[in-house]
């Protein structure tokens, strides 16, 4: 596992979440209802495609874009309505690349797995 067990576990769980029917349509519905601009092609890549497209837009449109869609998901995740766990999991997955970069920087000679567990 080359020292990235925590992130590999998150990614494996994410694959299971992505495989569940209806999740992509549910998330796109939340975003549409909150007026987050979407394209018709965002659904073609499933949840992974949705996150990838949101990330691309974040890089071109800046923090205002990411704040907008993350707020939608965080508000959903904070509640007790249906889909709260899905919304929370989506937010976690969106943060995995940044968390991996941060963990590598913080590691400073420590074992990668030890750093991710602390």
C-alpha cells in the first residue's frame, strides 16, 4: 500500500458510494436547486465526474465557485434530512487531494501512515 492506507481506504469507500444508483442524480438535484451552474454532461462521469468538473471550475473561477457548491453540500450534510451522509462523504472526497498534499508536507521524516493517523 506504499504508505497511503488512510487515503486508499477513503478512495475504496468512495468507489462503493459512486456505484450506488441514484447518487449522481441526487447530488446534481441539490446543486441545481441551489442554482449552482451545471452542464448536461456532468452526469456522464458519475459522482467522480461531477467532482472532477467542479474541481476544474474551481481552478478557473476561483474560491467563490468552490464556496458556492461546498456550502450546498455542507448545509445538507449538517442536517438530518435524507442524503446527509452522502453530502458529507462528497465533501470528504473533495478534500482528499488537499489532505494528501498537506500530509506529505507535515510528515517531515515521519512514516506517512503514522502522519495520516494522527
